[in-house]
C-alpha cells in the first residue's frame, strides 16, 4: 500500500524506542512528519490523550493513533509491506520475530537501554545490575547471530532486527563495550548498510562508568 500523506511520529531525539520507529518508517520509505516532544510534554493532557502511559513514541496515521515501539513496527510492516518481507506471515517466521521483540522489550531494555539512561541522563538505576543484564543479553544475541545469522530471523532483515538495533548499537553510551561481540558488530554494520537506514544521534556518556 502506498502512502501520500505523512505519518506523524511523536518522539524524543535521543530515544532508542523512537529511533526504532523512525528507522522502520525510513526502511519502508514512508513519508514522515517528526514531532519532537519537549521535555515533560509526554505527560501533558494532550499527549496523555494519545498514550495514557505518557511515553514516546506515538504515531498518528490518518487519524489512527498508536503507541509502543514494537506495536508500531508490527502495524507498519503489516499495513505497508504486503510482501511481508519485514514481518514474516508464516507461523514460524512470525513467532520468531515476536520472540526477538520480547528480547527488545525485556533484557535489551533493562540492560543496555537502562545503562544508557544512566550514562546520558544520570538516571537513578543500578548500573552494575544493568551491566550484568547487558552482558547476558548481548552475548546471547551474539551467539544466535554467529550460529543462525546473518539476521535475527534468517536471511533477510525483519522487524526483529529493527527492534533490536538502536539500543544494541548505542550500548557504548551506557559504558557497555561491543568489543566482545564480533557477530553483533558485523550485524550492526549490515543494518547500517541497508537502503533507507537512518542513524540516531551518537552521544558520549557523561555519567557512571564502565562495568567493573
Ligand atoms: N513500551 C514503550 C516504552 C517507551 C519508553 O520507554 N519511552 C521513553 C523514552 S525511550 C519515555 O517516553 N520516557 C519518558 C517517561 O516515561 O516519562 C515502547 O516500547 O514504546
């Protein structure tokens, strides 16, 4: 299906959840209008009317409002990629993609993303615990790619890769080195070489320190 009017993306510039959606929109070549939510704006009455959880990202697509990064990936790939290259339609492919969406929402968040919240924003989280979770999830992801790559679900990129990319590639912003994970580093290069790839701005960590 083609799209002539832009899909509105409400985001924070440094939000990996938001970048995940921006990347999907770009890979699908969908026109987008980016709305940078000001600090605290996600708790305004107008924003809460779009997402009761008061978080970015949120999209508006021809009057349809949807929050939650992974839900948005499912929606965009189902609606705008009839080939189902990005979100496999077969039972096993769909289930495997979902499995990695759960990793993106689970340990990839509580590990690398939480460590990044500390590194960039001095968020009051347990950095040592986030680093331990990051090491466990990144080594599992690395082993999976080494055995079953080049992408998380088979031979071509899917929403699983889009969901996992931002917080993996930006893990060093939470003092998480990617040096021990060669398969992950090669995968990051493959994602960044995709037609339509858009980067998230890189930041240097200002708070916290490397894992002991
Ligand atoms: N489950 C949500 C999580 C989104 C999320 O954590 N958003 C953060 C930015 S990365 C946010 O809006 N934080 C501000 C807040 O919670 O007030 C999703 O996948 O979209």
